């Protein structure tokens, strides 16, 4: 096998070997933040993305392309471990990962989310590091994503060392009216932290459907435009290679280090050698890669503790009132997020992007579009999120090339309690007809937990710095390291933790390089 050292825009031939200092596997919020954190490090960095850049679709076609034609779907089917049936996961292989499709919700986890907490069913596990340790990196991530937000509205908001970079997006009139109703009912609605940038009503109108689909005008802060693209522009030693799919990691003879990564590049077999490997392929694919490689699993927990939120879409309808809102995701409620005198932790209420006829056509293909438009013109639309508790029986397995997901819901009683509470306040706010839909195994955009972080190598895969207990040069920076799923959106936390981890990684490397006794046994 011929060897090629790192060079910008490297084009690898079949059988070639690429050598670099750092290999980052995945370009989503973890991998992109890791690359961003390595700007100016003096290291050669290759970011391997198995997909391509997102294709351009005209604005007037984009909602239909997403929900009806399924034009963006490029992930292979996964299999439901309960019945063996295939399903299409809500994950996408593109530069920037799922952040190209998200609703730009960028909240911090609450301080309590990092602590061991008794739930109605089971226990939410504590994290090996605290909110306070992560807080400076939350601030850094908010600055990178240019987050809009407002402090002082949400009683559960943890301490911030700095204000949000940008002021909160204002509510449109129908949402302002809804917020007033919530306040009148004794709740504490707040302006949500988000990364969509719309300065005029015309821009809001154009982005009306951008929750769950790409922004045709690139108005959402995502892992590509906020983190990876700036890294590539600012540091020529950082390189992105698309259609580079890492399929197996190979350890040294003593099993202490990764020495190579096998991959396909533009359909050709290649090999990558790196001094350090940062894994950020997502909770399922990161676990699947380690399982296929037979690595980092001395604890037997690789792939276990798979979590994905209990999520319900709730729609309130007033047949006599039109909801003219375009960008609806400006309001949230956390009054039931933490345990109260009369309830355990229940979860978060946030808005969906404004539903339209084309969106629902993807879910109800046999209903006429004119009927769907009548409904969505008069609806107010919510996403309700409750925690899914870690359970070793919920897990990811590999069966040859197949990925098998075993997932049995838990903590569902608390989620039903949340749905009941929200339905009540929505009706009181003037929407008498309420419809709900509990999302299934395929709705997994908040999946986490399969390579859990912890202090004990017997019960965790990576340590508090997200470095493998088994392999000296492997770090993990996606949501797979989460010990708990919490009950809110994970993107900001993934990126903040990646900043923290890379800082630890480079600091420890510098310390070893300047230690004259490195390699000696104490």
C-alpha cells in the first residue's frame, strides 16, 4: 500500500494510505466543533464525512422534497429489534449532519440535568462532569452559533457567564397572544434560544417550514456554516473529505491504540493513519463502528443505554381563528421540567415550525391537500419532550452490514402527564380541539447514550474527558457519551462538550510532549 501524507484537497487512489495527526469521523455538531477547536493547533486534521454537501433545492419545492418525495433521505434502513422490521431513521448523511435539518433550537441543558435524579420510572444518571465545568464552553458554542435568546424569563435557566450573543427573536402577533394566555394561567413562557436569523417578516415567511427541513437561504446556524466552514477557511491544515466512509478501526498489537482506519473514499478502499482519532458519527453509527471493529468494549456497554426522547407532536385547532404565524419556534415552557411538589420531572414544551399542508401530506398522503390546508391554517403546533431513562436493554447491535435498534419506551407515564398539562393550557388559550401523535422508533434525531461517559471503566466506555478507557488515542464527542437524555434539544451541549474535550486532548498532548519522563512508568 502506498502512503501519502496529508495535503490539502487530497485525492486518494484505491489502496493508498493517508497519514494525518487527527482524524475526525463525522461532520455534525460534535465533529465540526472539534475541527473548529483545532484551528491554529499546528496539527494536520482530516474530517471524514460519509455524505456529500446538501443538494440545492428551490424554495418553492423544498417542503415537498422533504416530506412527500423524501428526496433528502440517504441513510440506510435500520431494523427494529422488537420485530425485525426495517425502518427509515430520522438521520441524514450530509456535511453538517442533522443540523442541516433541525429547527435551530439551541438551549443549554439545565444544571440539574447533570445530576443523578429520581424519575417517576427509573433514575436519570449523573454525568461525570458538571454544568459549571461545561458552562464556559456553552458560552463559546453560543457565540459560534450566534444564538438568539433572553435571560431572566425561564426560572429553570442555569447561570450564564455571558448574555446571549443576539437578542431573542420577537413573537409574531398570534404567538404573543398565546404567550399572554400562558402568563394568565400562571406559567412562565420564555423566548427560546435559537439560531435562525430572520430580520424581516418576508424572511420569516420564507423560512416558515424550516423546522425539520433545510433553510434554502442558509439562514440557520448549523454545524457547517458556524463551525466547520470557518475552520476550513481559517486553517489550511484542516481538511474536509466528503464521501469518505470509515468502516473499521484497527488497534495496535497490544490493543492500546488505534493505528489505522479502513474506509471507502469515492467507492475506493483506502486506509487512514492518525495519531489521534475523534469519533463523532452519531449515537448509533459511532457505536456500530466500534462494535464492527471489536474495540473499546471491555465494559460490555458499547451500544447499550440507547436513549431517544419521548416525543409527542400536539396540535391545537380553533376553526374560527387563523394562525398567521410564519416562524413559530420562539416560545417555550419549562414549568414542568423539574420536579415539583405534585409531580416528578415531566419535560419541555416547545413549538414546532408552523405546520403546512405539504408537511402533513407526508404523514397523511391520502387526505386531500385542501383539507390539510384548512386545518394547518388554523392550528398551533407543539413538540413535547420528556426524558427517556438509560436502560442497558435498550441498545444498538450490528448484524453484518445491518444496524439493529432495540428500544422499549420508559418513563411514559411522566410524558403522558406532560401531554395532559399542555393540552389543558392550549384549550384554555382558545384552541378547543387538540390532537396528539406520539413519535415512534424512527423519530430519533435526539438519540444518545450508546458510548456513555463515566469514571468507572466497568460501567462506561469513555472517561470524564470523553477519552476511551481502553484506547489511548480515541475520543468521542457526539451525543453517544450522554449518561442521560435530559428533556431538551442536544446540539448546543454536543458542541460545547466537543470544545471542552479537544481542549483537554491538546493540553494533555502538549504536557506529554514537554515531559522528559513521558513513557516511563512511575
